[in-house]
């Protein structure tokens, strides 16, 4: 007992202060970790805007239609081209170019669904989705189905990279939509899963065939879909039976069957199997329709 009474004051102070020091240092480490994470997230948001131009659109279209060409799962050559297209999308939008973080969702047959996101000022608002495909039909270079839709969506993501919309905007690029022999329904199911995970969407825009004119054609089997009321001055709303030619295989119709308010955005009716679809589109026309697409996206994200 006498030895306990004679314990040095320094030892007592050490035993008291040690737990305090451990708590303080642990708290400081946690603060530093989350502060660093926040700073890294802010750096990630530093992006480089590219204005829509006929020259950039022309370059992308030439690569998709003439350099890469047919891109699907019908042959080893076409499958390699599909992979090249995926890599090109990731490169154009990724940190070394536009500055997005590209999220890759593993899709059917291991080809990815590629997603980039613009955070909304109000993160609790329902998001806007802008979808397009990067494949082509078997035996086709896929100019209108869907090099023009792909080039237009890429340009829209680059032009809006530093926007500060009220609602989040997600751009999503799909590997299997146009080739009927590829896992189209499985891709749509994966897409449905990705969209639902982010909460009920405000708008779902399916972009394709953007090279036949400047004015947008909006089509949806959901007559209450939000974008239909926002197209004034940008284009017109058309009946699905006219634009889809009585066919329910377009992406917007497929998603509607999955209870998503999808709207097809294009400048013409769906290309048919009889369309050769190998002619290089006129870039200034695609650039003009892309400008209208961007305005539509911005309207959807602000209403």
C-alpha cells in the first residue's frame, strides 16, 4: 500500500493522459482521412469542357464508322472492334481528357456498361439518365445505328462536364442494343438494375440516329414522360407507331416495359434491317442536333 502511495506524479499523469492522447490522435487521423477524401473528390470534379464542334464530331464519326467499323459479337473482328469502341469511350471521357471518373458496370459477355456522372446541386432530386449504345448490327458499320447517337452523347457529356445542374445527370453507354444476336435483353436488365439502384429517375433519354436532321424527334410509350413537355423549340413529339414502325424492339420501348419512363431521342424513324447504314453521316447536322440534345438534358435537369 505504501508503494502505491509513493507512485511518482509523472507516472500518474502518464496513465491519465495516455487514453486522452490516444483518443485525440485517433480523432485527428480520422479527420485527416476524410478531409483528404473530400479533397480528392474535389480534384476529381475538375473537368475540361469541350464545346460541340463539327470538326470533333466528324473525327469521332470517322473513327466509329470507317476506322473501327462493324462492332458487335458476330465475329472475332467485330468483337475486337466493340472492345476498341469501349476503350475509346473510356479514354475520351476519362481523367486524361474530359476528367470524368468512368464507372464500369460488368455487363453480359463481360462487355462493360460505361457510366459518367455530373453531381446535382440537390442530390436528393431524381436523376436524369442519358443512354446510348456503342454496338452496331451484324454486317453493318452502324452509322445511324448508332455511331451518330454515340458521337452525340459523347459530345454532350464533354460539353456539360462542368455544369452544375439541380438534378444529377448520368451518361451511360451500352454494349448490346442494335445486334439482335447479342445479349440485348440481358443488357437491358442490367441497365434497369443500375438505374433503379440510383432511385426513381426523373427522365431517361435514349439517344440514337442523330444524323438525319437538326430537329429532335421525341418518342415514348409513356405519354407522361417529363422530356415530352420540354421539347419546345428543340423538336417535336412523334407517335411511337410512326417512329418505331410498329416495332417494340427499340431501347426506349424495352425500358418502358420495365416500368421506366424512357424517351427515344433521335432525328428520324428507326433504321430498318434493309438500311445499309454504312454511309459516313454529315457532321454539321449531327453537331446541330447535339446542341439541341444538350439543351434538352439541361432542361430535364433543372425542372
